[in-house]
């Protein structure tokens, strides 16, 4: 009778070891799956559709220019823009009648620090960029929120 109990004990141990190995394997697989999913990060994104009214600024024609002593190039322009909101960013370019052709022709006018000269009118001072100081027309881009992006 004692021999039979020994066989049951060996078989019982074998099942216990197999069960323990299955449990350990399940734990390792579970941790591996967690580690894989924990490394996946998804950035927050916003998507939507909407519309809004777009209004424009108007250059009032009170623009003035500072000319180099040689009389060949413009170094600075001061102009007044009129709009419903104070601009946060303004860029300007001197160019021909067909308009500026590259982003390098535009100069940042540091708007938002413009002087309000009348209700809804702001005086903007702009140093013209070194690489484009000649032209026959003043081109202005302004926004009331964010920054002007010239492509």
C-alpha cells in the first residue's frame, strides 16, 4: 500500500509543477502584453469643422517711408491699419505691382506694440529687410490672433 501512495505523490507533484509552470507562463505573457501596450502613446488631437466671418484690415494710406542717404533703398515704413481688432502680428513687403514672390521679401513689423491713433486704427512701424528694399507698392499682411505665415 505504501508503494501506491508514493506513485500518487509523484504524479501529484508532476501536476502541481505543471500547474505552477502554466501559471508562471501566463504571468510572463500578461506582463509582456502590458509592457507592449504601455509603450504605445497616442497624442491628443483635435478635429472639427466650422465656419467664421473673415474681415480684413485696411491700410489707410497714411504711409510714410524712410529712404537711405543714397536715395536708392527704403529702410523703414510707417503706416496705419484699420480694423475691428488690434493686430497681433503684421508683416509688410515693398514690391512691384505683381506682389512679393518669396517669403524672404516680407519683414516682421512687430505688431501688437503698435500705437492706437484712433478708434480701431493702429500705427505700425516696420523695418524693411536688407534683401528687399526697393519696390513701388506696399504689401501688408495682418492677423488679430496668432502669427502671419508667409509661404
